[in-house]
C-alpha cells in the first residue's frame, strides 16, 4: 500500500509540473534515457544542471550589479542557461531566458535585472520540485517499488 501511495504522489507531482508548464516533454525524454545500466542518469544530469545554474546565476548577478554592463557577456551566459534548462525540460526557465536575451539585445539593464529575478524564481521552483521528485523516487525504490513512467 505504501508503494502505491508513493507512486501516486510521484505521478501527481509530475503531472502538476507539466500542467503548470514548469517541465516539458524533454524531461520525459531524459527519463527514457535512464535504464538499469545507468539508474541515476536523470538525477546526475539534473544535479549538474543545478551546479552550473548556481554559478551562472551568481555570475549574472555580479555582472548586472555594475553600472556599466557588457551585454554580450550577459547574453552569452543567458544563452548557455537557456540551452541547459531546455535540455532538462525546464520550460519556464527557458521561456524567461528568451525574454532575458531580448533585454540583452536592447542593452536594457533594468529589463535584464527584472529577468534575472524571474529566472531565479523559476529556478528555485524547478529545483525544489525536482528535489521533491527525487526524494519520492528514493522512497519508492527503498519500499521495493518501481518508478512510474510518464507518457
């Protein structure tokens, strides 16, 4: 019974993340690459995303803190962040990065600062939800169950 309850919670959380546009189908494709030979694939990829994201967000904050901003460097960092978030299926982060890049093209420092705050909010949302999902996965496996697959 406990396994079934945990699996239901896993499905509910995953469904909610898709319905809210936090994740997209790329996340499912990432899950499909995971198998017995690499059972922690998704967790490892997402953990790398978290590490890289923290560095990028800190660097973007540092750059935008200055009065004179090199928008080409900001754009390069945002472009990298957009690509890495797209690769794990973090849809809303990717969407904010698109607006962020437009602000970079316009040399709009205030717009960039606003977008950075939005990206940080979306990043925190993705991170906390994926950490919850990974906790549920561990609990399901520890209880002897299997991780439900999403279609």
